[in-house]
C-alpha cells in the first residue's frame, strides 16, 4: 500500500507545489491534533520530504 492510498493520507489537505517547494498543508489545528492527523502528517513528510 502506497502512502497516498492510506486512509490518513487521503484526509490530509495537501497541495503539491512542485519539485522544489514540495507541498503545503492547510486546515491543520496543531492544538487539536489526534493520532490520525499526526499519522497523516508523518506520511506526508515521508512522501514530500518538506511541508
């Protein structure tokens, strides 16, 4: 299963900005992170390397 196929990664609002900047995440409230969001952010970091 690839990272983009995982349920947590599909719920993360990530915008791919290209090869240099990589990706941007919107709509994350760091004060209210649950385990699913943390997992999704970690998966996005693995995929994009920079958020």
